[in-house]
C-alpha cells in the first residue's frame, strides 16, 4: 500500500486534475439541482472535494520546498 506522501509530483498533479474534474461535475450538478428544485442539493460533496484538492496542492508545494531546501 502506497502512502500519499510517497507519490511523485506527477502522480499528485494527476490526482489534483481528477479532483478538479470531479469538482466541476459536482458544481454543474448543483447548479442543475438548484434550477430544477429551487433549493440547495442535500449532501453536496463540493466542499469535501475542494478540501482534498487543497490537501494535494499543499502536499505538492511542501514536497517542492523540501526538494529545493535539501
């Protein structure tokens, strides 16, 4: 089993791209839901996806800084 900290920058960048695609889909579903039903969709996952994207981005930045420092 691989830890997320063991992933390469390319793999993390790909994960960030996948999360971005999922976030776009979730936002589109939410817009459609709001227009159709006139209220916010329950159990919206966009905040969770955004938090995951930020975690991956922060990990990439952290790894870059460590690589430059050492």
